[in-house]
């Protein structure tokens, strides 16, 4: 008999087939207590779990005593209780490399659209407001040659630095726990503390995972340190930023604009003050959302689950120490 796994996200047919070649698959819509209760036997016997964007916590793990590996279709894994997984010797696999270039493209889109006010002026055109040659009230600010501050120099930060350096001739400052030799040698990036980035960068780009240390890393005090002309970009995780402080900074003119792909609450409530501000580009968490990359992420996650359940944890494993 094939081992049982729970799939809680739709997969393209070919990938679902690949999964079914190895496992008996129970497809559920989500991991809510109701769903778990409805499929109690399948959850109880499952050795694997595959999907994305749902909480995997102690309450769920208690219903899955046979679980040995979980595979998320994402690079971020803040929705997993990793300590609880470790205690139960459950492996956690993720998709760190396949989305790098696509997310860097999204970041560059946020940089360009917020600086040049692309969304705002395109909406004006659609509203029929382009009735004469435009004046300074429609102008934006330049991107090329401006200083880019990258907070979190991982794979995505590096891919952003490459675009900014070669494509836009931007000096690059970065903050990361360790110095990043490759970024310094290839893109002339300068390692500095967070305050220096806040004070000197024209674009402050946040690409950080959400952890206890990064929660509300950027708040009132940090926005106050930024230039009035600075543009703030976040494409990591929403709660790394105190969103009320961001709204205040935008409303009070402490910073020029913001380009956001992630929010404290997702989907962003329609009542959010962010949506009333013309100098905010708000995207619906599209960082990795292209057909090609989402396919590649799902394919990677399927292979990760097959590997993990075969005891192979040499790549894409968050907690290899949980291997029995
Ligand atoms: C996905 C992401 O939006 O990989 C991540 O961490 O944030 C995104 O690529 C998300 O996890 C949905 O699959």
C-alpha cells in the first residue's frame, strides 16, 4: 500500500499525478478544524502534508500522529510551528530557489511604479483626466542612479541588487547579519547598519522573513529616520512593519511613497487607510505569482515531499535535524 498524504492546495494535473504515483492522496480545501474533523482518518494516518498559506500548529499536529514530513509551496514558513515540528521529528521542506528571480522582478516593479507613480497616473488616464499635456503634479522621481537600501540580503536581495546595479546604476547599501562577499564584489554593495540605510537610502527595500526578531522591526522611530523623499518597499512579510506607523509616516509626509506586496492582514481589508493614499502601490501578494514560477514552486514542493519521505534532506529542508 502507498503511504498516505494530505494535499491542501490545488496542483496542476501533471503534478497531482506525480504525487499519486507515490502516495495515496487525500485532497482537502484547507486545514481548518472542520476539515480536519471531516477527514479525521486521513489526517490521522497521513505521513505527509503538502500545500501553502495555512497554519500548521500544535493543534493540527496532534491530529496527525503519523506525520513525518510537511512540504510548503513557498519559501517563507512563518505559518509553521517549527519547534513543534522538531519535537515530533517532522521534517519541513520549502522552495527557496525557484522563486528568486520572479520575486526580484516584483520588487523592481514596486520600485519603479511607486517612484514614477505608474498606478496612480494610469488610473487618472482611465478616468479621463488626461486632457492636456501633464504638469509637475503628475511627475514622479527618478530611479536610476538613486541609492537602494536592501534590508535582508538573501537570494532575493542579491537578485534585486543585480537588477539595480546593472540595469539602473544604483549604489547599493545592504543590511544583513553577515557580510555578503558576492554582493560586494559583483554589485559594489556596502554592508551597513539599519540606521545608516534608513538615513541614506532613497529606496528602503525590506526582504525579510517573519520571526520573533523581525516582528515590527520597522516602526515609527525607523520611519522618522528615513529621508522625506524616501520610498519604502516591502515584499517580505507584512508584520515586519508596524502598519499603523507606516500609514502615519505616509499621511504626515515623513516619507514620499510606499510600494507594498505584503500586509499585516492578508487579504488587505478594503477599509485599510493604505488604500486611501495615492502614494501607495498595494499589490495582492504577487511576489512569486507568475504561471511559470508557481508551477515550478509546486513541482519543487512535490519533489521535496517525495525526497523527505525517502529520507533525503540534503536540499530545501528547513530542519534536517528532525530527521529520525
Ligand atoms: C507565496 C511567498 O505567496 O514563497 C513565499 O514565501 O510568500 C509566496 O511566494 C505564498 O506562500 C503562496 O504560495
